[in-house]
C-alpha cells in the first residue's frame, strides 16, 4: 500500500468513527463515506499525497470509487505534475 493511501484511509475513518475498518475496495462515493461537502477537501488531500495537480475538468468519478481505484489512478504510474 502506498503511504499516502493510509492518510486517505485515516481521513475517511476520522469522519466515520463508527465504520471501524475501511477495505481497499469499499465504495466511497455511493456509500456516502465521501459526500459532496467533503469532496473538495478530499481532492486537496489526494493532490497532497500524490504530489499531482488534479485538473477538475478532466476528473473521472470512477477514479475515486475506492482506495484501490485512488491508488491505481493517482499514486502509481508516471511522474506527477508538480503542485505549484
């Protein structure tokens, strides 16, 4: 697991202390673990842990469905575009 993914997991769990555990394939959006009010803060967290500037215009909600999809979409692969 990418170290940044643990920060994301902890962020979600801090908002849902009754959850207890958060598996890598748990649905984050449809289950409302990440809601519209927290989504902007969540995007900033993903940018921070990935070191990538996210382009809101090209985001695909499928990339945020689970910890696994976040890791695959933002925490592995080509070098990040530096945040500025």
